[in-house]
C-alpha cells in the first residue's frame, strides 16, 4: 500500500491528540529522506485557505530555508546577558512616551498629514512581516520547521502570517510559549525604538509618524496577548496548558453542555470543568471582536457607494453562512447524541420567537456618521454625496468630535436646523482623518445650531443621532431598503453632487 493511501488513515489509527495536520507535518520533515513511495513528493498544499469565522490565508513561500540563516543571531539574543539591553530598550520606549506627553493624544485624536499615514502604513506592513518571522525564527531555533508564510485577511484587516504549528512537536512547553510570544516581543521592541527615537526629533511629520507607529506597535503587542481570539496570547496559553486545539475543544465542550442541558442529549464531555467556560468566553469574544470591527469599518465602506455596499453585503453573507453552518452542526450533534425531536423543535421555535421579540422590542435611534465645518460662526453638518442615507432631519442631535484615526474626542453638541440641505464643498478631514490643505470634497450640508459657547476647530467629525426612535427590525429594514444595492434605488442625481 502506498503512502498516499496510508496517510489519510493515520490520524484515526493513532487517535487523539494526533490530527491530520500533525501527521502531515511529520511526513514533510521525512519526505526528503525518500522513505515514502521511493522518494515521491507529497502533493502541494492549497495556497488559499479559509479559517472560520472570518480569516482567509494566501500562502507565499516556505520560510524554513531562509530562517535557518538567523539562528546565530537568535542564539546570541537568547543568552541571559541579552536581557539587560532588552530591558533598557523597553525603559527607553516608556521614557520616550512620557516625554511626548500631549503629542501622543494629538496624533491619535487629530487629522494628520497624508505622508504620516503612508509612512506608518509602510512601517506597519514591514513590522508585521518581522512579527511573523519572529515566530518562525524562534521555532527554527528550537528545532522546529515553519511550514509556510503568507498574507491573510483577518476580520477584514490585511496581515502576514507564519504557520508554526510544527511547534507542537517541541518537547518543552516553555519553548512553545516562547515561540508564540516571539511575535509580540518584536512589535514591543520596534515600538520602543520608535518612541525612544522620536524624543530626539524636532516637531515634524516624521516625529508624528514615529509617535503613531510606536503607539500602534505597543497596542498590537498587547492585543496579541488576548487569549480568547486566535492570536499569539491564545497560542501561548494553549502551549502552557498543553491542550492542542484548545478553542475548538472548549467550544465543543460548551456545545455538549448546552445540548445536554437544553436539548436532552446524552452528555459526552468528561474533561476539565473550566473548558466550557473558556469556550463561552471565546464565543463571546469572537462576536464582540467582529461587532467592534464592524462599528469602525462599516461606516467607512458605506460612504463609498456601490463598491462599499458590495463589500459589506459580501461579508454579511459570509457571516450568515458560517452562523447557519454552526447551528446546523450543533443540532446535528445533538440528534446523534439522542436529543428528542420535540426538544430540538421546541428550542428552535423558542429561539426564533426570542430573536423576533428582541428585534421588535429593543429600541434604536439611528446614528449617522458625518462631518462638520465651523467657519465665521456658521456650523454646517456635512455628509458625503456617496452616503446611502442622507435623511438628516431638523432637531436631530449632533455630537461634534475630533477626526482622529483612533480617538474621537467629544468637542461639543449641536442640533440640525430647519433649513433644507444644500450642496457645497468641505475639507477632506470632515470625512477621513487626513489633513490635506486646500483640498475639498463635494458634500451635502445641513445648517447646525451649536449649543453653548464652545470653541471648535474649523472641521471635524460628527455623530448625528436621529430624533426618531425605532426598533432593531425597522432599523435593519431601512438600512437594507436605502442601500444602493436595493432594486429601484437610483444613483445620486448629479445636481446633488456639489459644486465649488
């Protein structure tokens, strides 16, 4: 019997904790010896892989041959004496951040020059690659083999990745934890260098870029330690407790508990009592992560007209498909474990009624993301001509904010006036946090009435809260029916697209 016929059967023959990925990893390391089918090579893996719920990976190349070159450098850094310069670097970053003072708030909460964002984006792209190479170098140093490196879309955000699942064949838990934490340490080090260096720079766009880059690097390092999403902190925790596929097993344990409690299925979970709780935390974190990402990203896409609505629609369809598959699998497993049909039907009926009731009962006041201009005492609330819903109404409440990339500082409050909207031009930073002098965009402007004697910057961001209270169901229907993708919705008339 050939290796091609034997390999698919090996995971089942070996049993837990062995998986198909584990077996294939061992085989890849031994293929070059020629012991399989007279030296025949394994078929190449697919370059594009989807990981539920919202990750798509594109493999670029095998990094193992390149990473072996850096082993001497890692060996030098791994010496105990290297802890002193590393600590010194971290202290330098902290002191640099303290010396920056209010400048850190400014770069996070105010529009910045375009070249700042271009430089930071390029630096973050390079540092993300270094982050993933950090995982690979650590794994290679401990004797493992990184399998592939590539680019992925992680919850709509582009990023690099390095497959270091071979780390599970390392005998030491400590080595596996270090491999997982090597990436965040790279970001922490790069951020510390940037924050320390900016203290010696004069006020300029370069200094702003260094500050923004340093803060983002630190934020990425801290975020990666969150254990309930498939980030580096989760991998480190999984290695520390020595439970492969911890998240999948914990969610399965949670599903088993729910099946036995609510569907009358036979309980099959016999493991650690904390596992279902970890599964619950992971499920909530996953949903929360997507909601936060949607709140920040979707309003931007919706202002891009048809193209933006198509992206949002495609992502929502994908999420619906993933959710439906999970529910189908949940009830299928319950049926296999002896859940009565009437219990499953009752739970589905009650769940449907509960969702319907929540859609009708939960109150909602629609929020429109807009911008504002304040010139010569006149306040205008402006919306992009590409926005799908421009139906701001007199009396709507407005929160005036700074147009920052990360922070939106509240500056004042206003209301929409009684005059009808008009087409005009407005600075770019009313729509996006980019400071472009003498550059304007066509917008639809509503006269606003400022509350109090607030001192405002000339332009910024505005959150308009509708005076009409509705419910979730009606709000969703309005959002769908007003989308340019909805049949019968015409493109904005040319007369509304503004003039100079």
